[in-house]
C-alpha cells in the first residue's frame, strides 16, 4: 500500500510539471521579443543579488567582528572581576595580618611600659640615695671651704694694708721728684719764653717797617695813575665835544640840503603818480598774466609730481616684472618637471591599463568560450538524454531522478557562471575605478580632462555604480 501511494504522488508531480505555462502558448516571434526582456531582468536580478550578497557579507563580517569584540570584552570584564575579587581577598587577608600585628605591638608596648616603670623606680631610688650621699659630702666640703675662705680673707687684708703702705711711700717719693723736675722745667721754659718774646718783638718791628714802605710806594703809584687817567679822560671828552660841534654843523647843512631835495622829490612823486595812473591798466593786465603763469606753474608742479609718481611706479613695475620673470622661470622648471612626471605616469599607466585590458579581454574570451562550450555540452547532453529515454523506454521515475541530477549539475554550472560573471563585474569595476582615480590625479596635477580624453581610454560598459564599494580604494 505505501508503494502505491508513492506512485500516485509521483504521477501527480509529473502532471504538475507537464502543465502548460504562458510561454508555451507564445509563438516564436513573441518569444524572441520576450527573451531580451527576460535576459535584461535576469541581469538586473543578478546584479541586485550580487550587491545584496556583498552587503550581506559586509554585515555578516561586521556582525562577526562585533560579536568577537563583545566576547573579548566580556572575557576581559570577567578577568577584571576575578582580579578585583582576588585583590579584595588579598586586601582582607592583609588587613587581618595588620590587625594581628597591631595587637602584638600593643601587647609588647604594654609589657615594655611595665618593665620601664619598674626599672625607673629602681633607678630613682638608687639616684635618691646617691644624691643624699653626695649632698652630705658637698655640705662638709662647703664648711671646710668657708673656713679656708675666712683665713684667706684675713691674710689678704693684712697683705693689702702692707701693700698700701708701700704704695704711699713710693707715691710720696715720686711726688717729690716730680716737683723738683717741674720747678727746673718751669725755669727753663721762662728763659725760652723771654728769648722768644724778644725775637718776636724785633721781627714785628721789621715787618711793620716793610709794610709802611710798601704802603707809601703803593700810594705814590695810585696818585700817578690817577693823574694820568684824569688827563686821558679830559682829552677824551674834549675830543668828543669838538666832534659833536662839528657834527651839529654838518647836520645843519644836511638838513638844508634835505629840504631842497624833498621839494624836488615831491615834484618827482607827482610825476610818478601821474605815470602810475597811466600804467595801472597795463599793470592789471600784467597781474592777470602773472596769475595765469602761476596757475600754469601749479599745474607744472602737479605734472612733475605725477611724473615722479609714474617713475616710482615704473621702478616698482620693473621690479615686479623681474620677480615675475624669476617666478615664471621657476614655474616653467616646475612645469617641465611635472610634465616629465606626467609622461612617466602616462607611460606606466598606459602599460598597466593595456596589461589590465589584455588580461580582462583574455578572461572574457575564456569565459565566453567556456559558456559556449557549456551550452553546447548541455544541448548535446539533452539530445543524448532524449534519445536514450526514447530508445530505452525508461520508467518516468527514473527519468525524474536523472533529470534531478542533471538539474543539480546545471544549477552548479549556473552558479559557476554567476561567479564568473561576478568576477567580470569586479574586473570592469576595478578598471573603471582605476580610470577615474587616474583622471582625478591628473586634474589635481593641473592637467585638463581633454588631455585624458585624447589618450584614448574609455570606460568599460557595466551595470555597477560609481561608488568604490571596497573594490578599489582611492589613496588620498
């Protein structure tokens, strides 16, 4: 019975597979129109699936990394917790040890205090006994010293009285000798004083006589000088008086001449006034002409100032021109260096691009050949399978199993084809990104985009976007 149920189930599956679809009712022309649209939808779905797969892989990678980091953090937190617990245990043990040590130290301190008190009492008692003995001995010595001191004071008093008597005798002898010497010295001093008084009196008289003679000579000189100066003054004032009289006479004659000249000058002034009236009009014209000339002179000053400014600007412009020439030479040198670098980059880039193009073309050709070969193999396999089934009249169940295995093989082949197509997309994406990066670098170097277009590079047709998406990273 179970076998029959299995056969019925297989029969139903075959019937469902053999049901007609909408494409079976279409003719060849409609199918040819629908096939490109379906291929386009297939390409779009493949591209979307590839991007979805990329995003899924990225998210999965981020998830794995984050989960690993979370596990690492949890492990580190657990390790830190264990370390903290261990440190707390160690701290508790250390606290107990220190408390025990403190107790031992307090006990030892109490014992030491008791021992010190006992020793202090004993030492104090011994010290008090020794102090009493010492004080008794010192008191006896003090009494003996006091007796000795009294005896010494008596003997010292007697010695002092004897010394005083001797000193008085010596002092009396010295006084007598001093009085004798003093009387002798007084006599000698009086003799010297009398002789000095006589000498000084004689010297005073001589000095007075000399001073009187010098005074008389000075008086005579002053009188002679006074008479001479008075004569000179008298002659000087006489000359001045004579000169003034002569000057008065001359001035009177000059006054007369001046009056005569004044009359002539008045006549001349009248003539000059008439002449001024006659020349006033030419004078006004001359004044106007002078004003015009002064205005022109002011303009000339402005022109001179503008000329100086222009010369200064010319000098500045010449300096700027020289600096610009130097800058131009430097820029030209930099441009030559940049051009040489550009040529080198262009050569290397063209070589690399050609290599990439050759590799990509070769891979595309290989992939196309593989696709063609696989398509031919599939067609041959289908034809052979149909012939074998028709010739052998095999059971439909076995045919289904065979077709299932063939479908699995085809699915693996299709997956391989998709992988190859995805690899082609990656290569085209990398090629296009390389061209974009190269063009941006050329723009940064100051090379216009027209030069890049003239190089003959073209972007490969692809359905991918411009975003790098991890396929090619631009070095900033």
